[in-house]
């Protein structure tokens, strides 16, 4: 699953959740936006925030709510649970389970 923040110099950045059925990976992809624009867009969308140029924090409940309606696989909920458990094992889930720490990548061309 990928959370994208895309837009251009003349566009307001847009946040979208894509590849919702691929729960073997999760990252934040930034298009042609500044870190400040990405952070603001994520906060306004209620999905999280940008911690720094390499790391983001995503609201787990909001991400699930945004992604699940687009899921096309019958066992999506079980896959989600496995992804969250994997994040917990790696130290990428907050102690209260509310936020997922994710890596930031370029979405150039998105």
C-alpha cells in the first residue's frame, strides 16, 4: 500500500491511498511537493504527518478507513492485521497502536 502526496507548483497537493490490496509493503510517496506541503496535506486529510524527509507517521485507523473500501481481496482484513503485527514486531507501530511509522520515497511521475 502506498500513501501518495502529489501535486505541482500550480496545484494544491492531493493525498491518495493506492495499491490497497498490497499489504506486504507500506510507504509514503511524495511527488513534486515540498516537505511542508506534504505535511500540511497529510494533516488536512487526517492521515498523518511528515516527521522529516525520510519518515512519516500515518494514523492507522484513518489509513484503514481510507484503504478498505477500495480493497478487492476477500481476506483484506486479515492481511491488514498481519501488516500491523509486522509493523509492531519491527518497532514501526506506536505503543498505543495508533500510528504507523513509514519510509518516505519519491513518487516522481505519479
